[in-house]
């Protein structure tokens, strides 16, 4: 970790809870897991700080500086053991925790946000004397410095706890999944973190907001495929967005297609669907913008984000979950770091950025060739 700027300041938690909740917005609430892990020794913590002492436990602890013009980065994130070593540790003095607010990514500008890597899965380990609790969350990957609601505040996302926790002495932050940056692929960036007590009130301020995004759940199961037709020619990418590799165009409006899942493109703020079709007698899966398919998105399951992963040996890449799908020409080298989404039929949907490319790829690989951090 490097800290671009670390200025500890007091702010009021009520300032984070303004406005009406945008349609479809969802608080990220985790289940609570009680564990017996002891605090990590100071010698192995990448970043550690004392959060204000000697103040009322009803005040917000601002762990960074509440300044969008600065950020906090871990360079070379893929070298850490994410389940054992926290990205950061924060020390408290009898604090009562109700929620954590995190501004994930760089908020200097939208261009800078997409240029740097962002955390997607985070875990909080909360220490209260002899008891330790873990809370896991899946973050929205979206640049939105304008929305103000009970769950979103100028880029901050609320990580709610099932219930408040008293007498907090330490919080460890783990990053267990991430989204690669367009330029600084492995520069995992966090702009700000706030620790809030429970019981903050909300005002009735209402503002105009961009289209809201509903975060997918921490885990989900794949639904039944939907048989439908194309509304226009099928243009495809390997993943849900224009930053993924192009896979070609197929068929025409009215032709049959199978819809598997959906994912939100937070950059262009549109939905994409994963579809399956046959080409030259062999099945393929790819993503296309939802406008090209006749389907009701409410009936389509969200993609599942499973965790981060490392390729353990050179492995073949496939267009779908099985060796009977079309095979990609190039294999994936041992040691490649990426993110796993859906798992099906012993194969994992693996997302990574090839060393010789600026575009991200999603492919299917055998689960046996991956070391997955769930």
C-alpha cells in the first residue's frame, strides 16, 4: 500500500444519509460470521493506522481523508495472500460500528477511475475483545460522484452490518476480488473509507439521480436458460462491455438464441446478456447488448462473482463450460491472475487481461487448473 495522503478528520455521519433512495438501489448487507482469528501481527500489515481516540463514539471515524482528489493504492496486489493478510488495519477505542462507507476506485476523475483497478469483493474483520466477526460484500463497479441516497453518497457505497457492533477495537480490510484498470491494471485503488455509528437520521432531500444499479448478491445460482429470438444481428464480446474482446457478429433478427445470464456495464450504464448459440455445429457462449435480444431482464439471472484466482498451469480456454464448446486458439499461461464469475459443469468463467493486450477477456477454463480464493 501507499498512502497518497492520510489526514484523519471528523465528519458527521448524518451527512452521508441524505435523499430518497433511487429506484432499484440496494444496501449492501452482509451476513455475520463469528471467527476466532487473532489480530494480524503489525509486522505483516501493509497499512495500519490509529483512528481517532478520545472522542465521542457517536462521531464518524474517517480512515482516509474524505478527499476525492487523493487515493490509497496497493501496487502489485496479486502477490498477497488475500485470506491471511489484510490490505489495511484500523484501530479503535471502544467504538460502536453501524456501517462502513467506502469510495472504491480513484475519484480524481472518471478517466482516472477506469484507468486504475478497483476492489470488487471486500471483507471486514471486526474485533471486539475476544470475539471476531467477518462480513463480506460485493461492491458496485461504477463511477457515480453525483447520487445522494441512504445507500450512496457522492461515490461512497454503504456496507451495512446485520446489527451494530459495540466495543470495536480493530477492523481489518481484505480485498478478495478486483476489477482490472484500463491503464494501471493491478493498482488497486480506494479513495476513502468512513466508519459510522448506528442510529444516524436521514433528511428528506430529493435530487435527480442517474439510473441506479442494483448490486448482485454475494452468491447466486444460475437460473434456467431462456429460449428466445434476436431483435437484430448478434454482435458479441467475450464479456459484458466494450472493454472486452470482440468475438464477431452472427445471424439476423428473428433467429433463435438462448439467454443464460445478465451483467451490468457500469461504464456505459447498460445491460448485457450472456447468450449461447451454435456456429458450424459447435456451441459457443458470448455477451451481447440486451437491445439485440427479445427478453425480459427480470427473468434473467445475474452473473455470479465467485472470487479471485490464479492459473496453476498452462490451460486451454473455451467458449463455454466444457471441452465440447469451441476452443480458443491460445492457451492461458501459468501464473495468470484474474477473476472467476460463474462456475458450471466443472468449468469456471475466468476474466483476465492478456499481457499483450489492453482488452479484457472472459473465457471458460477447467476448475482444476485454477487456485480460486472464494
